[in-house]
C-alpha cells in the first residue's frame, strides 16, 4: 500500500529550483504495469500541447482552474472537478491560473 499527502508532494515540487524558471513541473506518484498517477503543478498559461495516451485517463483538479480540449470540445475544470477521456483521444490542457492537477492513466 502506498499512502501520500498530496499537499506535501505539491510543496516538494514547488520547492525545486526549477519551479522558479519553468511553467510546469510533474512527478510520478505511482507507476507500474497497470497504472500511472502523475502530480502536476502548472503556472498560469502553462500548456500541455496536443497529445494522446495509450490508455484511458482521468484529470482531477485539486486547485486552480484548467481548460481541457478534446475532439472539438472544451471544458473548464476547477478545484474538485474531474474529467475522463478514452485512450488515443487527442487532447491538450491549459492552466487558466496556477493549478495543481492529478493525472491518472490506466496502462493499456
């Protein structure tokens, strides 16, 4: 069993020297044959360019606000919101304000 305090993990990411110069940082919290959970901290206007994943994903916002675009649709997600996409769906993400996002990917 793995148990983490997300606030501590966010603080660890933001304490890195790169946070001063980069617009986003990420850390894998879980990575195994079936599951990948990534914690991302994003500054306002940070973007993840269009891409797709081999497995389905869930995007959960812990703080801030992001815009997720996929298949000609877009949704704004705020603290407590979650969105899911099937595998191979091309999508991008933009931080509308400084945000903390948890990305969960099922490995296909």
